């Protein structure tokens, strides 16, 4: 029997509304002990997943408070236990009164992180997902929220399990060679072990590269220049940074890789990347450059969508319709080459900057706008970033170091190789919670806030 716990799972009162969570066997019965019953109205029966209006007693003399309750049956809730979520007015006396009556009914206040711990113990989530709940709460911006959400959805655990499965295969082959050497079961040997382990090391490095970070090598906020070939991106970069960094030519597709410039002004600096225009690649190197540009676009950096003002509005609308919906909030249009005969009317794309890199029209205003925009939204995240906790990072990098040592020292013999592989595997199992000591679990969940 799982004892019933309760907690306020919304911000502390006062508030317009608040939510109280109950979890454990007979959670619904504990809540119904607070329900006001009259001769005319029989005691309401909670049905799974069907919201039900209740009148809850919270004071001896005050009238009951209206509340909306939803019941989750055992096996269907987030924790895996029977659970009830109650939405009610967020006045402090009402909340305090309801919580006190729940305690008198036999439920107890939840400890920090206890709901999430129950979900972990019941196998509803792995430990990396459980930790991401706290990371999600602590997230400082949209990029951090998205990166933590990926871990909560199991992307880190999926990567860890893939690496662990490959490690386990190599460990099994190596141990079999030791245990059954007299039965003609061969160990992979030094060369074979290195050949088997090298792809696993690459897989771990790829996982570690997805770590969410708010800085790149330059440490500067960054803005991307993106648009069709020959839209004027290279000329715009040169005009903004007042240097001839990018090659400018009338032939489309001159920029084949990202060109970096630094915009400076008002005591601030901003990195600008001129990305190659979207097109079909003519070779392998160009294909790699275009793929890198797509990865950058898929991150969270602000993007300046560069448009040739001499193009027809219909063509521009066609291009705009192809912009990914989830990225549109990061795009700002700029109409370039306004020194030419513009086909864009003044009442179209009114939010767009209108500039000429040749005459300098609008460049200084755009320069100041970009400095302000880049400081407010400093981006620089991968599109598939994961938010590691310090514990997870320590364990995965520790696994990587042991694996690298195993590859380096493979000629020392299979016995040492087995010990290194076991140590690496243990670290991965601690990330997902398959072999995490109890005192470590206590410390992890104690960092959570109440109600989570």
C-alpha cells in the first residue's frame, strides 16, 4: 500500500487559482472526506479522467469552497499510483484549511521531489528524466526549457542505453574469451577490441556534444544571416562590420561556408555569421557546409532573413511560406539592395529593415538594432541540445575517459580491459538510475521543490 501524500503544486498563494495534488492508494477517498454532503446532494463519486465539481470543507464555520477534481487510476497517473488533482481558489486561508484537513484525514505532506521519485521507483521514468524535471523548473530561457524537455522526454536515456548496449556486447565477448578460453571461445584481442570500442567512443562524444550551453568559442552573442543565394547577405555582412570579409560576386552561390564577422558598437560586440544560401550542393564539401548551416538555423540563434528587394512580392511570399513554423519567431526580415528599383511596396513587410549595402542607407540603424537584439536573445544552442545536470555530465564524461583508457591500454590484457568496461558501464547505469545508490537518490530528489 502506497501511503497518500499531498502538496500544493502551483505557486504559493495568494493567487486566482491553485492546484493541490494527492498521490497514493485511496487518494480519492481522502479527498472525498472533505466533500460537503447535504440531504439533497449525495456524495459525488469521482470517475477516472472526468473533471468533477466538488464543494470542499476548509473551515468549521465558513461555507465550502468550489473545486474541480480529476481522478487518475493506478497505472494511468504520472507516478503510476492512484492520484487526484484539485483546482480551487488560491486564497491563503482556503489552501491552508484544505491542506490541514487532508492531513487530519490521514494523508501526509509530500517531501521535496517525492512525486517524481515515485514515478521513478514505479518505472514510469528513468533517473535522467526525473532530474530533468528540476532542470526544467530552473531553466533560465526558452533554449534551456527545450533542452531540458528533450531529457524529460527520454532523449538522453535513449542515447545512454544505446551506448550501454554496445558496451555490454563488447564486455560479453571479452569476458567469454576469459571464462571459456579452453573451449575455443576467442577474446577479440587488442586490435579487435579497439575496432569494436572506437565507434562507441564516437557515439559518446556525439552525445556529449549535445550539451546545452549558452556560449560558443567566441563567447559573444550571435546572429545568423540567411536567405537565398545572391540575396545580398555577403554585401550586408561587409557593410555591417565595415570590412571586406565575404567575397561578393554577381554569380549566385559565392559563399560556400559560413563567414564570421564581429559587429562592435556602444561598448558591445556581436558575432554575425553569413551562411551559404539554401541550394542544391554541387559537391561533397559544399553539401557539408550547407548541412552545417541547417544545423545552425535549427538552433536558437536570432536569424536575419535577407531578401533581395528587387524580387517580386509573389516570390518573396513563396519563400516566406516555406519557413519552418517553429522558427518564424526567430526570423526578422531585411530588404537589401534597396538602391535598385524595388518591387516591394511600402505597405508590404512593414516590419522589415530596408537597407542598401552600396549606398549605406539604413545600415547604421540596422547595426544598432542588431546589437540590441543580440544582447536580448543570445542564442547559440544546437537544435538537438540536451540539458545535462552536473551529475550526469560527470558520469558520462567519466565513462568516456574510461573507454578512451581502455582503447589506449587494450594491449595490457583482457582482464584490465574488462575492469575498464565494467567501470564505464556502471557510470552509464547511474545516469539512468539502474544502479544508483540510495543516498545519491536522496540527494537528487531533495533538490526538488514541493509538489513535484
